[in-house]
C-alpha cells in the first residue's frame, strides 16, 4: 500500500447518480492483487471532512485504476465536480481479494447498486481467463443501470420496477441459475439487505459464497479499529486481534458467507 | 518518507525535549488508539522518526470492544466509540515488546483499568518483565466504557490516589491523561502533579453524539462517543494553557493537531510535547510532515530550539 | 425572504411546538447574543417568521464588554469573548420593549447576573412594566465573564436556588441555559426542573482558546472564549439526548445548527425547539432557510407534525 | 444591504500576492454610497470556514463592484482560484464612507498595502469630480506595487527598500505635501502601524484626517459585537450602544482620527 498523487484521466456520468473515474496512478496500479480491493480517496484538502472515502477498484490495468461511484453526500458530489487533469491523493490498494475460483467451479457474480464495482472487476478477470460465468446486476430501475441486459451472454439485469431486465431482485436469476448448475460459487457485493438474503440462500443450498461487505472506515489500514463488523466461526485473526469482531479494512472486505454475522 | 532535507541538518533547530528523566528526539508523538500498536503501517510511516509512540490502551484482559457502528465523521472531526478493543496485557508482553526492542523511537504504553487494583496489576506485570518501554500513560478519561475510566477522570481524590499507588511501583514515566469532560481540569492536573506524576497529557476526546437525520438513527452503537480532530483544537489549547498556569510538570498537548503550526500553537500554550491522533487516519505518515514543517517554522522564526516555544504565547492581558 | 412556497400551505407539516403555556409557530429560534436585539438586520431577515427571538444577555447595568480582539474563526467554528456587552435593563425597557410590541414573533429576554440578587432585581424590574415578553432565558453559563455566570452553571445547588427564587416572582417562561463545561450537565438540568423551570436550553459555548502561530499571539484578549458553530454540534446533541433521558420539561437544543437537517437531529435527540447561533453571522436570514428545509424534511419523511420528531432517534442499544 | 449571488467577471493578479476581482452584482452596486464601504464574501459553501471575509470596495459602477485582495490565508487563496463565470455570494454594501470633502480642502489619499483598495475608490471619486488631490501608496517593495509612480500627476509611491518611488514610508511624501499645502484633509487606509503614525502627525499639525480601520469581523452587520475597537471622544452611538467601544462594521470602517484609540 502506498499514498500516491494520482491524476484524473476521465470522470464521467454512467447512469443516474453513478459516475466513473479513471486515475493515472502507476504505483498503486502495479500493486493491485485482484478484484475486491479498494482505495481510500482524499476528496478534499481542507479538514471539514477529515476522513478519506473508501471506493472499490472497478478495473485496473497498466498504470491505471478506475472506480465507479454513486453520489451520496458531499464528498462524492465533490468527486463528480473534478475534471480530467485534476489530481487526487489516493491510498491503496487496500484489503483482500475475492479468492481465486477452482477451475471446475462455476462463478455467479452478483452486484447490487454500486456494489457492482468490484464485481465488474471480477468479471474482467473471468473474461481474461476465459472462465464461463454468469453476472447478475440489480438496481431500482432502468435509470440506474448502465450495463446492457444480455441474457444470451449470461448478463442479467434486474430492476425493482421491471423497467429493464427482470422485475424483482437479483434472487430471481440467482436461484434459477445457481440451482441449475453444479459446483457454483457466488461472488457478491451490494447492500447489506441483499447480502443477507444471498447468505441464507447459499447456506441453505450449501453453496460457496464470497461476500464483499461495507463498513464505515476511519483509516483503511488497521489503525483505528473503526470498521469492525460482527464475525463468527473465525479464529483470532492476527490483524484484527479479535474473535468477535473483524476489521473490514484489513481482514476484508471479502468474507466467506459462513463467517459473516448480519445480526 | 525521506528525512528533512531543505537545509543542512547542522543549522536546523533543535527539536529535543525532556520529560522527567527522558530525552525525546522531537516533541511529535502519536496518540493512543490512533496508531494501533505502532506496527500496522510500516509502508506509510517511518516510526523511528517519531518523538514517541503511545500504544493503544491496554487492559488487564483482552477486550473485544464495542459493537459497530463505532465511528462517524462530524464537522472537522469524528466521533469514536471503540470501547478499548485491545489484546490484553499478556499478549502485549508476548507479541509486542519484542517488536519494540527493535525500534529506536521511544515507546509509551497506555493503560486503562476498571479500578485502581487493575491499573496496579498491569504495571506490576509490566515491571516484572524487561522491556524498552520508557513509561506509562494512564488513561483515566476514556468516555467509551461504562465501568471504570471516567470515574477517575472527573475526581481529584481518585486521581491522586491512583497516581500515588502507581508512582510507588514504577520509576518509569507516569503520564496521567486528562479528560476535558469536567468542570475543572486544572484541579485534576494539580492532584496528579502532587501525587507524583511526571507529566499530564490533555486532552482525551470530548463527549459527543451524531444522528443521521435521513434514517433517524444514532450513528454510533453506544450513542455517545468521543469527539476528536480539528474541531476540538480550541478545547485542547485552552486546557493546556490553563494547566500550564498552575503546573510545574510538563504537559503533553493533544487535540486536533494536523500540522507543524498546530504543534507550535500547543507548545506556545504550554505543552512540552504533543500527540497526533485523528490526523493519522487521514495519512498515517502525517507526523513526518508535521516534524518537517515544525522544523521549518522554527528556522523561519529564528528559534534554535523547540523548547523556546514552551508557554511563550503572548497574551493581551 | 418569501415564505415557503413549494407546496400549498395546507398540506405542509405542522411546525407548532409548545413549551410551558406558550405555543410557538415553529421550533426555530435565534440564540442569545447572535442576533443582537433582533432589530439589526431588517433587510436580511423577516423576524416574524421565527419561532422566537432570544435577545442578547442583559445585565442590571450596561456593560461595555471585553476589549478586542473578541472573536476568531476556528475549524468549523469560532471563539467569542464579547463579555456580555449590552445596554442594561433600563435601556432595554425604554428602547426595545416598544419595538417588540410591534413584532408578531415571540420574544424571550436572556438575562445574566453576577449574583442571585441581580437576577432577581432584573426580573422584578421587567415584571413591573407591561410587555409582550413571553419569558426569560437565564444565562448561568457564559464562559466570558470573570464574576458571576459560570459559578451557577457548574453547581446544582446554586442552580436550584436561583431557579426557585425566579419562579417565585414570574409566571412567564423560565428557561435555564446550561453550560457544557461541566462534569455532569444532567444533574444541573434536573436541579433546574425540580426547582420549577419551564425548560432548559443546552448548550452554551464550550471553553476554547486560539493562538496564531505566525505572531505567537493569543487571538482573543481574554485568552479563553466560547467555542460555537458546527464543530460543537456533537457536544450539543449528546447533552440534549442525555437531558432527554432524565427530564420531563422541554429541552431547547443549541450548538452548531445550520440546516433543517441539523434541527431534525436535535429534535430526534430530544429537543422541543432549537436555537441558531453562529450561523446567523454567515447569513442573518439563514433561519428562514432552516424553517423551509425542515418543512421539506417533514413532508418527505411523511410526518404531519414536527413534534413527531421529539426524542424519536432510533438507537442500537 | 443585501445578499446577492454575484458572477465573477474577471479575476487576475496585479502584483505579488495581490489580485483584483470584479463582480457582476447589480443590486449591491446600485446600493453603494461611496468609497470606504465594504462587502462580506462567502468564500466557500462548506462550514470549515463559517465566517465571510470582509473586503473593501475598490471601485463600483453600473452593475459592477470590484475588490483588490491580498493572498493571506485559505479563504483569499480560494478566491484567487475562482474563474470568471463562477459565482460567489456577497453581502453588502456595508459600513460607512469617507465623508465628502469641502470644496476648499485639499485631499491627500494614503494607502498602505491592500489598504489602497478604498483609497483607489476615493481617487476615482476625486477624478470624477475634478478635485485636485495627491495620492501616496506605500508597500514593502516594487513587487507589491501595481500603480505607476507619477510624481508629476501627484501619485507618489514609496517602498521600504527604495526599489520603486521614494525609499521609506508614506510619511515622507505626506509630511512634505501636507505641510506645503493649506487646508489639507488626509484620507488613509492601511496597516495599524501606519494609521497610528498618520494619526499622530495629523493631531500634531491640527490636520483633519479620516482613517479606515480593520477589525476581525464575525457578521459585518452589527449582530455579533465581535468587531469592536477602542474609541474615544465619542458619544454613545445608537448602533454600537457603547461609549468605549465602537463596532467597525456599522460605525466604521471610517473614523475621524481624533476618535480612534490605538492603545
Ligand atoms: C470497502 C468499501 C468499498 C466501497 N466501494 C464503493 C464503490 O465502489 N462505489 C461507491 O459509490 N461507494 C463505495 N463505498 C461506499 C462509499 O465509501 C460511500 O458512499 C462514501 O464514503 C460516501 O461519502 P459521501 O461524503 O459522499 O457521503 P456522506 O454524506 O459522508 O455519507 C453518506 C454515507 O456514506 C457512508 N460513508 C461516509 N463516510 C464513510 C467512510 N469513511 N467509510 C465508509 N462509509 C462511509 C456512510 O454510510 C454514510 O452514511 C465503499 C465503502 C467501503 C467501506
Ligand atoms: C472592513 C475591512 C475591509 C477589508 N478590506 C480588504 C481589502 O480590500 N483587501 C484585502 O486584501 N483585505 C481586506 N481586509 C482584510 C481581509 O478581510 C483579510 O485579509 C481576509 O479575511 C483574510 O482571510 P484568509 O482566510 O485568507 O486569511 P486567514 O488565514 O483566515 O486569516 C489571516 C488574517 O486575516 C484576518 N481575518 C481573517 N478572517 C477575518 C474576518 N472574518 N474579518 C476580518 N479579518 C479577518 C485576520 O487578521 C487573520 O489573522 C479587510 C478587512 C476589513 C475588516
Ligand atoms: C479511534 C480512536 C481511538 C482512541 N483510543 C484511545 C485509547 O485507546 N486510549 C486513549 O487514551 N485515548 C484514545 N483515543 C483518544 C486520542 O488518543 C486523543 O486523545 C484524541 O483523539 C484527541 O486527539 P486528536 O484530536 O488528535 O484525535 C482515541 C481516539 C480515537 C479517535
Ligand atoms: C458572538 C456570540 C455571542 C454570544 N452571546 C451570548 C449571550 O450574550 N448570552 C448567552 O446566553 N449566550 C450567548 N452566546 C451563546 C449562543 O447563544 C449559543 O449558545 C452558542 O453560540 C452555541 O450555538 P451555535 O453553535 O449555534 O453558535 C453567544 C455566542 C456567540 C457566538
Ligand atoms: S478503517 Fe481503521 S481499522 Fe479499519
Ligand atoms: S462584525 Fe459582527 S458586529 Fe461587527
């Protein structure tokens, strides 16, 4: 991990309130280990907002890293006002990665909302390694989607209102596809409510699932103990130093579904 | 992370400060609970450049800490309610002391207990093993635990008794860490001094709360947490200045420090050293920048030693 | 300064709140000392839209206040040490009461004294003339005067005695304004309630100091002043929430409020009304924006009355 | 006085650390009563810096107002980063004006540092009314000056180091010109140290002098009582409500030299 002053290459709107920003950040790009990792962005040089903002890496390549972010509050609004050529200070890459798939398993990638950022990253890896897979992306409505619904290419969109793709949540396609394939592994990132249902489904059907979770972060590097989440079935971890809680920034953000306790 | 290179070392102002019998390379330390155990971010900060590391509060037994959510940002600050999550004294001795042997920076252990006996026990355990620790900072002011902590911090007599008992069992530095959540911080500082403390540090966090209007939820599991960051700098400066009017022992200034100028302000108010807390979360290497900019500040203001700042604020009245 | 026009008045949420026997059009008031005597900026704010005006602290005799410099900006806040500069009670009666007769908003007079007798004398003088005043806010918590003020604010017994004596001589609202610079704000609130106060307001400013590293000077003549603004919002929220757990009488929330959302947060924490202070300096008409955005917030969250917010924060524990 | 969202017409550097910004602000411009008045600028929309920043009006005309500002701290730095077309919220016009000269008096206008802003404004008024006058502008060195030294046109520059104009302070030209003319009135704005010397000089020689002073301001409109300065020989003022102190934002910033007490 490193702090790098990165130049913005592009910054554009993809869908309603959803933006993509690409950075020229050679050192961090070189360090990225895989999908699931994130960076911490300093969105301002004054101290009104003392903390950085964590954002998943949505793709990375030779010298570049990109994020996909949703306008939420002041800091993400400020991100959207940046122009190509501006600089931002990044800290990263941070956190763990989705673990590699076995060659004989069938990955189902699930993204909800901006949780699709690390999922897209994982999809690029699948494509790159020619691994057959399915991707399911959920959102409220068509306005929030920027990916094409291509059931033939195993890309399924869902919307709460049916305005694009299937009406309903990601669970519709997930259940269908997971139960009609063998040796499935689920990789998911999205709102807690979604992860909770996926977890139940996976445990009920004894399906492997890796979930990327969110947590309010103070430092991103294990200093503040602020990002703790409940965790079960785990042993004392060297970095979190605790049994009951796990620090998402160092032990996560990706956890085995069986380890996470959603309360 | 390169050391200061703007001028020749030889003509740079002297940053050394003394507290009790200990000489520190510089007055810029990291605050307890904001730098982990000092081993977390080796890529981002050269800990050997720090004046001292104060490690996270250690209790007699390991503590899991409070349930999440534990932190939230507030205007120019943050609230935390970590609840003294820590590995406990045995593991501290076993896992961490050996690492500290390898550092050239000084290490101070911050200790929290639920009653006087617990503080004594911890220090006795620490004194019974050999270590490079140069002292103990006694947390009598954590707002985030129900039992213990705060009770001492608001009471002069308890502070005096605790300090006295600890003084009896160690020759290492004893630094009493004071709470700002009291009617009169000075009298508590005086009690600590009279009972034999080598120094006091001020301030710990200010009690605060945060609510999310959109969800109607409290942002912190325990509702109340400790406010830190630039927002509380004026509170820390006032505490240090007041303490300096009455105390002979050194004061270690804490609260909202993010720059060399902030450090200078605390020293002008009366601090002999400072601790940097929340700012580490933004940049774990920020203390190195602070040391550099403090040096620059001293050189530009023609001071040859950082000690020339201590208590030298000019006042109107 | 046009009133809220986004929807028909009839479907807008009801903003009325009650304190003691008084009904207020809305819970957004201006805080003492931050809005002068209410007559200073007629071009910039329609005072008749405010829930209430709390006028600047009045003392028995006119006070010149503290020497300059009196104010300075700090991170997300400011420090002031005005020192209760005011025109004194006689001139208040002569010059201001007639003006207040012409307002349709409610006026509350904030009072500061150096001893109990002085508070009594002021209220007796006020009661002996006819006026539209609906109540008194009793400042027992100003950090900027040497004599008086603070002594009451940190002491439960004195608070009780003072409240009781004032209760005896007026039927108008008595609001005791509490200081955050104490070990236990709740017990002082409880004393005020038991002694007959109609409400408490919290918080007054937090003691702070500011130093200019460049000049080495204290930024404020009296060194210590009162910290206000968004920086202290978490401190005010914690105080209000704690008071709400123990008190039956209404609480008026103060500290760092700049928006309708901030107002909602204070009310969720337990406030029945709020006072806006420092934000008036940035925009003397900001309270009108706050009222509008509070209305919008209530409508968007499907609440038909602002009272549905009071104390309704969801907590984890 | 009014709050107006004003568009920036120009924003450019005049000299070392000295910038000029011109606003399209019809309502405020219409209200300006004369040289000496100031505006309060909201330099940011977040609350890291809660207070506006006071700036003298350096010129005004049909729908426009300009300021001349010096880079001092964060807020003035941020001003310098604004671009034409950006908007800023202004509050003004505030404060009093230099009072009108008698037709038979000879004005000497003195500006020190950025104190020259209201002085320039006054000079435009003199020029406009064809009133003969002298202007003396002091600065540390040539780098900080952006006005030409034209002794023949009664414009005298001074510098501490003599790098342009006369070496020394404004007192050199002032003494010479004031004492060789009759019925002089001094109008001055600048650092307190300069105003103090001018005051002594004026009182010693029984010369009328109007000084524009600075003070830390909270509100600019009389609400906070923060901008008080010592004042003597004055009667209780209706706006300040005090004898010993005067509120610069409402009673000032221009005072008769005899009234001000520099301590
Ligand atoms: C590991 C991780 C990866 C993430 N990846 C993405 C991503 O790829 N795209 C994306 O749009 N968002 C992502 N987020 C969430 C993102 O960090 C928040 O949306 C962002 O911080 C909001 O900032 P704001 O100032 O705009 O909103 P604010 O108004 O400050 O806050 C709105 C909400 O954002 C969240 N938030 C604010 N500060 C933090 C913080 N320091 N740490 C965590 N959460 C915070 C809180 O839930 C808060 O209630 C990720 C979060 C984590 C922990
Ligand atoms: C009536 C009046 C007219 C002025 N006219 C001009 C002008 O024409 N051109 C010009 O360059 N400057 C002028 N100033 C000074 C100007 O307001 C400060 O330089 C500016 O506020 C600095 O802000 P900053 O954030 O850049 O500096 P900071 O780093 O915030 O502060 C640096 C210094 O600026 C002063 N300052 C900061 N905030 C305020 C405030 N709210 N009120 C008053 N002073 C403050 C203080 O002395 C402070 O020490 C005027 C001040 C007053 C009172
Ligand atoms: C996340 C966090 C954890 C903390 N943990 C401790 C602790 O364990 N022991 C302690 O004495 N102080 C603790 N503190 C208080 C800091 O040491 C320091 O006193 C306070 O944060 C003020 O300094 P700052 O404004 O620079 O952060 C903690 C502060 C934070 C923000
Ligand atoms: C400049 C200034 C003057 C004040 N004067 C008084 C006063 O005379 N009496 C009083 O009870 N409170 C006074 N206060 C305190 C405010 O009423 C309020 O309690 C405090 O500022 C916190 O609110 P805020 O954060 O919204 O400013 C003053 C505050 C400021 C900033
Ligand atoms: S964010 Fe600080 S420990 Fe994880
Ligand atoms: S600046 Fe507030 S009264 Fe003058």
